[in-house]
C-alpha cells in the first residue's frame, strides 16, 4: 500500500517552498524552474512530483510542454491549520499582557 505524503511533508523541504513561491507569480515549466536552482531538471521534477502528489501544484499540458501552477485551494488548507496556532498565540499574548498590566498596577 502506497503512503501518500501530506502537504506538510511537501512544504518541509526548502526547495519545494521556493518552487511554491515561484509558482505564485506564474505557471512555469520544469526547465524554467530549474534555472532558479543549483540542481538538475530531474531533481526539480522530483520536487514537482511530490508537490503534485500532495495536490499543491497542478499540471497543464501546453503543446509539447507541461506547465505547473499553484493550487491555491490546497494552500488554504495550510492557512486554516496555521490559523489555529495564530489564535492560540494571540490568546496567550493577551493573557501575558493582562499579567504585565497587573504587575504594573501592583507597583504603583
């Protein structure tokens, strides 16, 4: 049985994060992406395969070339997950602010 990677495994790699950033600007071919890295087209293709497997990027055939573009909908899943932590941290900082205000009030 094949284990599918999830989006967090995909974005764990700095090269794949850089590919995602490049694809936010426009769709690109593997060759065009490889020009931005100190690696082979084959290495970039492997990264694209992982990103496609996780549905973070989608392929589009244009003539003889394949263009990859970002699947923004899948990026929203990451954002929703991270939002939980942002809210938790905001509550914690709010509690810390209250404690600091209490300490300031006690000193006066």
